[in-house]
């Protein structure tokens, strides 16, 4: 399952070079070319899925297990102080490459990076309305 116009499909197939940290039949883990911090990596399934909505459950499970393994390894080797996992879906959420991927971003004391959001201040009624919208049939 490859999309001829997709850069991550080409990386997964080895047609475009990458700094590869791990590879098996289904996944490739590479260093991000525009890293937020030292060691910023991307977990890519080799099959082309646009985003989380497209990703089959079995590959979602494997992706998270691989993410954990890589984070443990990278924490040991890079001596980072923490980690952010980031996974963007659709342009509005910051996705720029439309092939599912998980960002693994090692964090270091004083690294100066900002990965976050402006917290809102919803009241109880608003939270309850949202809760119902999501869970009620
Ligand atoms: P996103 O904005 O979540 O879609 O993330 C796409 C990421 O892919 C960005 O952090 C880019 O720096 C990274 N990226 C784009 N092209 C390449 C490439 N050829 N090799 C490695 N990372 C890349
Ligand atoms: Zn692709």
C-alpha cells in the first residue's frame, strides 16, 4: 500500500534517504529533518494511511508499542529528561505530511521548546454539554 506522491512512502521504501533508527517489515523510525530537539524522531508505518482515522487497529497497537520501546531506548542513550508524543491529524491540527506518523520528542531541562496550547476556562455546564455530546446516543 503505497501512495506514489507521498514522501514518507518513499522514505519507507528506501527511495529517499533517511536517518533510520529502527526498521522492520511494517515500520520505520527516522530522525525528523526539522527537529524540535536533539533526537526528535518519527514513527512511520510502511503502509500508507493518511492519519489516525485511517490507521487499522492492529497497526495502531503496534505503533504504540514501538513508540514505547523507542522512547525507552532514546531516554537511555540521549539522557533526556522527558518526552512529548505528538500526532497531528489534518491541516487544522498542524499535519503537513499526510501519511500517519507519531512524533517522539525528547525533552531536556532548559531546551526552550514550547509544545502546547492555551488552556480554556469552561464552566461546569459547558463541560457537561460537551461530555453529553460525545457520549450520549
Ligand atoms: P506533521 O507536521 O505532523 O505532518 O510532521 C511532519 C514532519 O515531517 C515535520 O516535523 C518535518 O520536519 C518532517 N519531515 C518532512 N520531510 C522529512 C524528511 N524527508 N525526512 C525527515 N523528516 C521530514
Ligand atoms: Zn505515504
